[in-house]
């Protein structure tokens, strides 16, 4: 039975995600001295449940708060940010902009950014809360667990009055629990089709993996899908309903089921098309692009860079052939978001920095430079959002499906053997390979089959 994404993340996947970073223009919205907008504030930095209506803090008021926190720590405020790899360099630029805007000779702002993707952020926080960064990237699906442990605090609207206004409603809903917004949305991680509109001129051309490959071959080109990558192998397993779940540190993988066999048969049959309009070679990695060689490829939404060329299209994942029937290809899909650690020496500075990195102007910069999957309302009708909306019923939460441990159980090596042999493997040999060639328990060895 197909395992659907949880209700919390399901609604959010209608919208596009973003990688939240800052911009010099953020002070105009988040901390303008001339701002007249009001916000409901629960005085979150002190965890006081009293609700008061306040003016958005000005730049000078925030600087005064930073100075006060610095004075309690020998004149220095130190904040660390855990950010996704694809946007780490831009984050570092934005930290410098924050320092320029809120810096002062009377104190030192020591800001830094380290790479941690959203699927691992909460895991690291739970493992070693004391040494967690003040601002971290996590999956929206992990928010309830972090709330239960009392590890995170709500973004205070005193620092970001537009924290709900600039994002799509669905994105805000994904990070809101019991009416309280606990994070700033960031980016999405599912995969999609990127294709050449000059090759694929009919919607039917991009409907199935078979038609994508056939049309590319007709035009002397290739369609790229790295099915050796464990993430993409999982898509086949999810599509056939293979038992696959992760809970309480335990991985369940029904690799000896009929569903798993059907998934690997489908992979085998597509491997027979390698060299005839289909390419899976892992060595291409991120070097695939629309052009003379490739007519299209499967990509992560948060790897898509803007602006798209006039002839480049984005679409939801295609169907695949399984036992003679076309089935919608399913995928892992998370909404990553930015949360603020509750226990920190510098709660107000952390609130100000998180709001700064999540302002409208900066998010537009992020969208244009490093991550096209940004859930700003003004892009709600974008081609990328449409693809996410169509795909979201077929997405599964990564942390509930494979956690952070699945990647080492041997699927990549197993599928690599299938692709190297161009799918020339009998059903009997394939079944034997499934039984002996996968590492699914710590005491098993991957055997040659």
C-alpha cells in the first residue's frame, strides 16, 4: 500500500520551497525605522505566552538589543547557521550584509555558516542539542518532534512582520502547529523533469519515461535519468509499493517482496534502452544540461537555476512501465525550513538574523542565484510551482521513509551492475541478486551475483 506524505507536509508541497538567505534590502521590511505596520508578538525570545501588539523593531532598536547581549559576553555575539550546501556561499555573503547593517564599534558580531542539509538538521540537533547552531535547516516534518523536545522557538514577528505575508499559504501551513508558526520555509527536495520544448512539443511527449526516451532518440539526443542514484532507485521502489519505512532508528526495507522485484525489473528493462535515447551514467552528475546531447533530464527542484531559457520546460515526474502498466513515478520529497534554537546566549540576535535571512528581497536573490524553488506568493503560478502541485500526491517524507541510513545498504552498487550489463539479466538471476546482492542488515555482505 502506498505510503503518502504526512498531512503536515502534504499541504505544503503544493507550494514551492526556498533556500532562505538574507539581503541588504531586508531592513526595509523586517526592521525599518519608518515602518508603521504592527504585529502580534508573543515575546518569543523569553518564551512568554503573553500576546501584545507592537511596532516592527527598527534597525537601531535591534542594534541596541545586540549590544545588550554582547555586553553579557565580553562584547561579542556569536551566532552559527547550519545551511544547505547549494546555498552556503550565498548565506555567507548575507551574513556579511547583516554584520554591515547591524554592526557597531561597541561590539563584535561573529557569524558563521556550516553545511547541513535539511534531512539531517533535526537528527543532529537531537543527538547533540548543546552544540547545535543557533539557526538550523530542518525538514518541516521534524518540527513536531523538536517542539515536543522544547528545542525550538517561534520566529518573533517583532523582527519579521511579513513572515506569513510573503510566503504561499501552503508553505506557512507546513511550518505552523496549533496556530503557531515555528519556522521560515526554505526549499523543496523532490525531483522533476527538465526538458527541451523544441524536442518535446506535445504534452504526451513528457507523460512517460518511455516517451521521453523515444522522443529524445528520434531527435538524435538522450534523456538522462541517473537510476543508479539511491534517491532515484527509491522512486521505483515507492512506485511499486515496496515496504519502505524508517521509525525509531529502524529501517524497514521489503527487498524480498514481489513489489521490490517489480521495481528492479522495471529498472532492468529501462537499462536495455541505454544507448538508444537513454543515459544513466553517474559520471555526468550535475553536468547535464539541455543542448546538443541531451533533450531532457531528471533534476531536483532546488537545483534548478534561473532564468530558464525560452525553450526549457519544467514538469512533474513521468510515469514508468511496471509489469506492463504505466504508473506515476513517486519520489521522496521534503520541505526544508529554518528554525531557531530555543536555548542560546543570544536569542534576540538569532531572531533578528533569521528574519533578515528570510526577507522578501533576499529570498528573491536566493531564487535567482541558487534555488528556484522559493515559495514567495508572487511566484505562485510559476511553472515550477505547477509541477510541484501536480507531483505532491506522490511524494513521501524522507525522514519517515529512509531516514539518514538507507544510502549505505547497497542499492547503488546493485543497480550499477544492472545498468553496466544493459539490463541483460534474467528474472532468475535478478531475483538471486536481490536476495544476495543487497546489504540490508549490518551483518550481511554484498555478494557477487
